[in-house]
């Protein structure tokens, strides 16, 4: 299939997926999935268990190869990349950041050290701790700490943070990689109500500079994000629109919300 389909030219996208299918032992985890994420767009992804949400993130990030379909990513320099040709490390280097549900911060390091280690073009753990930061990188770290609201926790060990703060720290570590597109898996799980709402505000700030794809079950959180929602079911898009629109969709109620 030609990449330059007319709708592709008309709608510049950071992520363009068309007809993506993946089978595992005959089970179609993704079934001709198509989706477009615009630059600077935040998109919430919902759907029942087994709808294909994790597999979708796996194929975008190069962890799983699709059987068929197109996955194009447009980087900072407006250059297009066929993500089906790259492995996970390459996709991350192109500018696609992924945050899993469980935070993977290093608890024995401080907030600052975790962030410093994550900077793009960063060093290994010991070099990061032993070298002197350039003024530019120091400023970037300050900006990230302000963004994730952990500036006052700078010298505290990551292990002492609350669950929500660890999630924010890990998002900060992703930002150190300067991603164009952030894929975030169930960020609100296990958070207090206050942390959940603070996270929604953080994501709105992030969306001013990045594109975000947020997989989530918490409807209050999705409502707070106030963004377009895509409902996945059996590996393809069942419905798309505002949260109010998809909540009123009879098919969505039947397969997901009515449970």
C-alpha cells in the first residue's frame, strides 16, 4: 500500500496506523486496526480486557511485529519512519516513549539522580553520578522536576515517594528522552483521588509539547483529561469521539460500560 494516501497528506500525523493485524496462535489480538494521532494530541484508549490495548502499544513500540498493516511515525524533524522495521530500542530513540503500569524507578537513588540518568544521550548509572552536569542539562532537569511537581523532593530517595509520585517521576524520566509521542498504560491505577486529578493536570501540560496516548479504565480520570476517546474491542476501533459520545454509544455500553 502506498504510504502517501490522500488522507495521509491532508492530515499531518505523529502516528498513523492503517489495517494493522496481529495473530497469536490463531487469535486475532489486533484486527485491521486503524488510528491517527495528530501532533500535540492527547488520546484516551479504553476497552474491555482482551480488546488489544497492550498489543497495540507493543506493535507501536517495536516489541511485537504486526502480520499486516502500516505504522508510520513522524519525528521532530517531520521525517516519517516505518515503525514495523525497528526494534524497541530504535523506536525509543526515534522519539516514542512508553510507560508501563508499574513504575520502574531506582528506589535507592534520589529523584534528581533518577532523572539525571534518564537524560537523552545519558550515561550509565556510575558515569551519571560521577560527572558534572552541563548548564543546559541542569536547566532541563529543573524544568522536568517543575513539570512533574517534584522539585521539593529533589534530594529524597525515590523509594520514599508515594505511589503517585513514583509514577510522576517515571514520566519525568521518559521526558528526559525527549519523546514526541508518549504511550502511558493505566497511570491512575492505585492512585489516590487527589493524585489522580493532579496526574490529569500534568497530562494536560504535557500535551502542550508532546502527543499522548493514554490507556486507562478510570472513567473519572478520562473525564478529567477532556480529550478524544477511542474504544477498542476485539482488536479494532469500535467507537471514537468525546467521552460523552462514546458513553452514549449502544455498542460501547453493550461490550464495555454495561459490565
